[in-house]
C-alpha cells in the first residue's frame, strides 16, 4: 500500500479504534507525539507498537520534540529533565572539545530514553541563530548566539542521537532566529539582506547539510520571496534549502496548523508539498482535520521516497553502547559545575 506524504498526530495516550482504522487506511509516513500522548514507558511502547502495527511497517517513524528545557514532551516522574540547549552551550566554555562531548552525551541519553519506548525521530537540534530583539520562541533553545558554536554543538547532538538509533531533525530551516513573532501565533517576516542571511542564519544548516532530516521555518524572508514563508515557497526551496544550503535529506514542514500559515489544512499541506517539502506535518490529532490532510497529500514517491528511505537507513544499526547511570552522573556533574 502506498505511503502518504504526511505525518499525523493522535488524540491521547491510547489509539482509538477510529485512529487505528485511519492509520491503516491512510498510511501516513509517520506519527508525532506530544505531552497529551505520554503517560508512562509501558504506555508509550504500546502506543508506538500499535501505530506500526496499524500501518504495517515495523520501521514507520515515530517522532517527538524532546529538546530539553522548555520543550520536553517526556518528563517527570518517568524521565529526567534535560537542560536547554543554551545551558549546554555554556558548559566548559574554555574547552570546546569537552562542551561538544557533553552535548553529544546529552543527546545520546535522550536517544536511549526514546528508543526504549519505540520513538525513532527527535526534532532536535535547533540550529537557529538568535539576534537581539527577536521573539523569545527560540531563546535558550539555541546553543549560542554565534553560528559557529551552534553548528559544532548541533552536529554533536545529531551524532549523539544517531549513535543511539534515533534520527535527528535539524530545524528550523533556513533559520528562525531573527523572527520577531512566534510562528505558532503569527507569520514573521525577516527583512535582512540575503548576504547577511547566508553568512549567519544559513551557515549552521549548510554545515549540517549531511543530516538525514530537516524541518522548515514558517518565516517569510523578504530578500528571497516576500510572498510566502519558507514552508510554502518554491523559491526558498530551490535557491536556499536545496541550493545554497545544499540539503538533500528529507524535509518535513513545521506543523501546518500553526497560525503563520493561511488557507484550509488541505491547502496548506498541498502548498508545502508543491514548494518542496517531502512530507507535511500535522500535529493535533483531530480526526476530521487528519482526514482532510490525508485527502490532500499525494503518495510518497520519487525523490521524496528516496530521501525517506535514506533517512531511515541511517539508524538501521545496533545502538552504540551506553551506561545511562554513568552518563547521567557525568552530565549532572558538569551542569552542577556551572550552576
């Protein structure tokens, strides 16, 4: 059965009979989970297993936003609290190699938590480069304020996840750090000249262009395409994402239900795929809305299917050995030293 070019959500901690039937018939490429879907390790493993059984694909990706700090869907009492990216960027500032190693370790520990419950994709690392006056939606989710540090630590996080059998998603391509609005609530427009964007905002994404997956930014870059945000702009895809940045991995949209986009959900999904997204992301798990998205998207085929298969192939290996107790002790000692 053809795989449809979208990622779906679900309504709660247990798949309903209607959701199971929908996933079986619509066959979305993947499933994304949020706090509403998370109760315990046993419950999560059952949920991810039931989704894969419904679509009939043992390797169907299950995604989550497990960054640490403000963005952590799996939390106490069953999972430890991870530090925000900025805290990692402040570790061992006089020793970049140690800072990089600790960032990789943090991501490796996240991967251990995720893979144990059947989650194989983490929407991490954030590669956005903040600037003064920008909206706080990125804030301490960024490793630093300079593209060089962000690129180094972003790679460390991505490699830590993949070592643990989890795919990283670099975000928000080609850069959300200058946005003066939260794209969950409004459409940001960035007026910065292209040369400055290329030198600063695009740089971490260009450095990590070999990563398997990326998520778009619902941001208008007036110097490239003043008429559409990156997610729905063929020009941004051709000239920047697949052009300047040179990214040939799988590109997923940010959530198409965010208020930065306009039109019906079906129109938004169609526009994202036409622009160049390989899959459209719909997060809310409302059945009528998922059905609208499923009806609007096409089958995963051609380059999009090639990219999807190549991404999944990056984690078809035994995870790198890890002692999570020792790993956590080391990370916590480093965090305590700069508290």
